[in-house]
C-alpha cells in the first residue's frame, strides 16, 4: 500500500514528467502508473493546472528620514508627552520628566535617546519616562529618537517649550 501512496504523491509532485493512468489491477485495487499496463483498460488522469504566481519585482522599503538609511523597525507612534507647549514649564531647579508614547513597544536592542536643542542629551534608555536635569530657563526644543547603538532609526516630531525657573531671594 505504501508504494502505491508514494507513487500517487509523486504523481502530484512531478505532473509534467508524464501522463498518469488510473486502472484496476487483478486484485481489484485502484492503481496509478505513468504507463498504461498491457491488457488492462486504463484511463488517463486529468490533473488540474498548476498554480502559477508571477514573480513581483522587489520594491525598496521607505528610507528613514533621520539618517537616510533603511529602517530596522517601524514604530507607528513615537512622540513626547507631558510637555506644555502653550505655557511655560515651571521647573525651579530645571529638573523635570517627559514621557514617550511609542507603539508598538520598544524592541530590543533599541533604546530611546533625547535630543535637547538638536543635541543628544543624557544616556539612552529603554524606559519611556526620561528625566532632564538642570535645564536652563528659556526656550528649548526636544525630540526623542529610537537608536540602535549610535544609529538613529526613527525620530519623533520636535516639541518647542519654555522652561521657567523662579529663584527666591
């Protein structure tokens, strides 16, 4: 029985090799062969046409605007939250935290890095809450990047904000 099954399977794997014939042998078993046996009525087996899929040309994925490189991972959402844009941020000692909204979750080995006034700030982290310390009063810009080592993979929109530091005499 196994040789018959193998023959049947091979008939589906190599349909272009030869015509397949179906017949009933002397014991009453249905059999398949690529040649009609002598003295037995064999019927040709019509196989359905093979599925053909035309090869599509490869299209290049979009490039990353930070370093003009191919992106390693696409994050649908990457933005800073927790910064006031319509009023000044009151931080008397210049220390405050910002949150990063990122979807999907940050994937290893990617890290988050802040850009304060266009320059990298602090250490990269995998935690989406980042602290800024002793920031001077006045207007600043802040963005967050997803980095892999030193390579920036993606960058959030830049947020402009004002730090208000009040010194008491």
